[in-house]
C-alpha cells in the first residue's frame, strides 16, 4: 500500500519532466488576459492588460503586473520584521494570456518569420492590412 507522500513524490517526478515552456512571449511583453477571475469575489481579471513580470515554467503560468492581486498575511518572525497583510500579483495560466498591441487596442497572435538576411524575428499579422509587423526591431 502506498502512502500519500509516495504518491505525491511520483506525481512530482512526472511533472518535473516538462520544464520547458513553449511560448513566443517574453518578460516585459504587454499581454491581455483572455479569461479568468471570479465575479463573486470581485476579482475580474478578464480583458485587463499588464506586462509580464515572471514565467513559472513548471506550472505553465505567468505573473502579470497589477493583475490577479492576492493577499498574504505575514507574521513577524523577529522583532525587526514587520507583520501585516501583503498584497502581490498572483499567477495566470499561460493559455489565458495573449500579446496585446496598444496602438491597435486588440490582442494579436505572435508568429515567427525569417527575414531575407536569415534572422528570425517575432511579429504578427495586422488585423486590417494583413501585413506582417515586427515586434522586436
């Protein structure tokens, strides 16, 4: 008979294999949240925008600035530490965010294209003109 610890260890070993996060997004990219949040709690995250602060590849999640704020109650461990309620950004699943272009006002799908000189660049197809526009110049 296996214990809870043994089962947890097995599942952790399986999930540890997928460390690489396959995405074309980078830290600092503006993104829009496509879905998520909880209306009953007053945490509507859908259609809000922010910049990517951090990737969490083991859990397939990203942390977006100013979105999905959560509260953590901190206890003072020493006399110099301050106790209180800390508010910080929570994570959002990578499938729920999309690159956001401010000048268009819409989220766009990123694609890669090889230029004539052999460089691969990130970009997107403009919704109206259908022309490829580079993100990284």
